[in-house]
């Protein structure tokens, strides 16, 4: 599965080809440098495909969306019964920051690793959660990347002919959303050959021109992306994440749970001077202590309010997801104060940002891309934005996850508490996913990662549980 675009395998391959030694191939002295032969190109494509399968990507041609059910993406709904709705969704999805495995970066301290392939997926998901919070905090309301390319590998039902058997001349090819890319495209849909005369080929739908982005806003967008660059100086880059994880007993190459990552993100924001007027609060034992949040946002002797990202590590069942929590998860993703959920499926971290029906919409970090030097003034942004949305059944969701929220002001925080409590009330379980209490944590405050799940959702037989290692151990240590 290729989430940048159908040509992203070439993007990965070009890096390997230019290095010349990716496959141990010795250059032919009779061939001009920088002009690999067809064998090299084939090897590169095969190796790129193998790496993507190896690191968790599934082979899937298209993701289908139906036109009768709304899709929710970070608090906004889309109904795919019109082309302009597809364009609106395309802009919103492709504007999210997508942070994936990278290779060939500077060695990580204490480990010497130059790639996070195979172990850094939860850190990448955490980066995406923080990135969404920073987009909400710093960018203008409703910002979307005007240069985002069209979606690829998607199938919207409204583009299909209602009854292929009734069309004149047989089968009409179904255009994918990539045909929306630009009016300058010379490609057109073609009809299959048939003895009966078919309808004339129709030009692909044209995407309405997008307004040019504000230069200052786009400069801020680029700066924000650079903060997640894979070099030691980036405040939210992998090198900094790994360094902060040492206090939680994690090293490069280890598995990171969503709770540990939540505390790493809190420390990363607290230690940087790049981001102003923002704090991160991590809930304790599935409880958000409102007094603690207010204290953190007001600061010492300062009446001004800092915006806040609230991270809530939870466990939604024992070995597998408790089905009674599914509606709660969907209700939370409907809220505009929600900035996403880091979790995934067993042994496979994902960043959930929405849903349609019983399918979760996600961004997947399991795609190995070459290093992009984000210290350069005009580095490419393409590989930091995904154009291939993917879905999975909500029932496959791993029970260990961290839910993120954002509140800009004190009034927003009060509204957040009310909205989230209402969303949580849909569960038929005796205990909600997490709770809000008015007081502070007092003597129960925990400043370090706490991986133990709440006692009321432990498996019925803890002794039996300890004898059997579950897939969720990759996310949370019980």
C-alpha cells in the first residue's frame, strides 16, 4: 500500500539508486554515472515493495467510501454525494501531517541506529498527534494546505454508474479521485471495446481552483514540519523523543506504549522554547483532574491562560477491545476538540483521526521513507502529507491507546469537559473510559509514566493473564 502516491515507490527508489550501493551493485564502468539501467530500477522497485510489506503495510488497491453515511474527520463531517464534498475531504485529509519511518538519519545517541524501521511506529504516531495539536494551536482556524495533491487509491461510490448493465456500450471505467488532480491533465476515461456503439468518453471531473496560500501562513506550516525533522536539533524529532524516553526506561529500538509516549510529548513541549502559550497535561489513572489542568494553564502568578493539549491514556478492555466502548470512541472522534487517538491494532501502531460507519480512518507510520533534510530552507513537504486514506474495522482496535484533546481558552476547556462527558455517557459499561473530577490530584499526582491500566478493567483473572502474553503488551506493560 502506498500512501504518498502511486509514484512514491519511485520516490523511495530514487534515494537508493543515487546512493549506488543499496543493493550491493557495482556500477558498470561503461554506463554514465546517475543513469541506472533497467535492472537497477527493477531491483529498487522490488526492494521498496519488500520494505513496505516488511514494515506492516498491506497490499490493497483502493479504499472505498460510501455516499450514504457521513465520514467524520477530527470533528468535521463529510457526505460523499457531491464532488465538492470529495474535494473538501481531500483537502482536509491531505493537510494532516504524516510522520513515518525514516532511514539514513544521524545515529541515535547510545544506539547508533540510523533508522526507526520496525520499532518507532508508536513514537511516529505520537508525533502525528502532537503535530495535529500544533496545527490547531498555531495555524489559522480551518487552515488547509493549498498545495496538497489529490487523493489516490480511493473509490467513492457516487462516481460509479448506478447500473452498469443499463449503460450503452458496456462497461464504463470508473474514475478515481486522482482524476481531480488538475484541469491540465490530458487523460480521459476510456470505454471498453464493444460491438454496440458506446457513449463518447467523458473528460475527468475538474477540481475547482484553490486560492493561493498566505505566504506567512505557509512559512509557519513549513516551520512546524521542520520541528519534527529527523536530526538532533529538532524539538519534536525522533532524536529528542528517544532522549526524553530514557527517563521512562525506554531506549532506541524498544517498544513504546501510548502512555509512555504521552509523557514524552509532555516533556518535549515543556522543554522547548519554539512553542509559546501551550502546555500538555497527561491524565492519571484515567482521570482528568480539572483543578490540575487549570493550575497548569494559569501558571504561577500569571492570570493569563495557556492553551492546553490533554492526553488521556486508557485501556478499553482486556486482551481485545470491549465492544461496549466502540460507540464512545466514535463519539469522541466526532468532537472538534479531539485531535486524534494513538493506538492501533496488535503490534501495529496507528494514528486514528476519524471514522465512517464501523471503520476507523487512520494515518499509518509503517512506511519507510528516505531522510528529508528539514534544516534546509526549501525542503520538500510532499512526504509529510498523506494522499491515501486507509480504514480498518473498529473491532480490531487494540485496547491500549491515548486520546488527545485541545482547548485554546478556559471557556474552551469547560466546553471540552461537557462535550467529552456527554460523549462518554453512551457506554453501557458501569465504568466510563475515563472521568473528569473537579478537584486536583493532590497526593495522587504522578509525574512519571504510569503504565498500569485502571483496576476496574483488568482481565477477570490476573493470574491467568500474567501467564499469557497478549498482543497489547507491545503497547502497554501490565
